[in-house]
C-alpha cells in the first residue's frame, strides 16, 4: 500500500474492534504511526513511523505502548481521515495477554491494580514497582492519540503532558501544582512523595 498523508476521509467508515485490526494514524508531524487492536480491545502501537504507509515494517517493529482508546472516537478519526484502516492481520503475541493497569481515584495516594476484570492488589502511587504501568484511561483517537504517539516515539522530556504511566501522572500533578498554587484542587497531599 502506498497511501501517504493526509488520508482520505471515509464518510461511511466504522471502527473494527476485532483483535488484529490494524490502523495507520496521522501523527500531525508528517509521519504515519501504526496501532493494532489487542485481545482486550486496547490499542498496541508500534515503535515505527514512516512517511507513507508500510504495513510489513510496522508489524515487524516492537510494541512501543498499549492503552485504551475511546471506541466511538476511532470511527470519528476514520471518517475525518486522521486514522486509516489497514485490514486485519495476525495479532502480535505481546497484545494477547491482559496487562496490569492502575486505577488512581482523584484525591488519594492509594491505587488499585487490575488485570482484566480482576483486582490483583492495592498499593501507594509512589510504589517504585508500578511507575511504568499504564493508568486506566480512554484516549480520544483524534485529540489525544497523535500527541501521545509523538511523545512516546521521541521519549520526549515533556511526555508527562500527554499522560500514560503512573510516573507521568505523578509528574503531571506536580507540574500543575507548581503552575497553579492558588488552585486548591491542584494542591498535593501532605504525604506526597516527589517524583525522582
């Protein structure tokens, strides 16, 4: 396939959420990024980007990140020409098993660890063992996914601003508290452990 950016809008497109469905994503930076629907309907994105669509190279790259994308927003992104359906391909083995995800309720330091629909434990948000785990969230395919992919691909210093891991969420809270000290909802709890 030799499609390049921008993708043609597909007014009648609907999201395919079957495990193995592959999508190209316009990163807004002249690059195409690639994501495949995982067994649990999250999206796994590959550490590969290109100027034109290249399915075989994308599928041979390592998985860079995996997170939830709002299902209706995928269809909207397809219809707008920001995402492009690349059909169904064999599911990458890394996208079969359920990952451990972190639920962090607002205003607490206590988090719950989930594997699929099962709670497997609780801990504090500053626990070093969970810093790279993904926070449970649903990213918007158009507004949130392209910036997240660019930041993840570049390992950007300001990657905290696009969300994702526990470490990033902690860093974001610290940044918001520093930028808005007058706002009580951005105040850090007394027991807060600073990000290293």
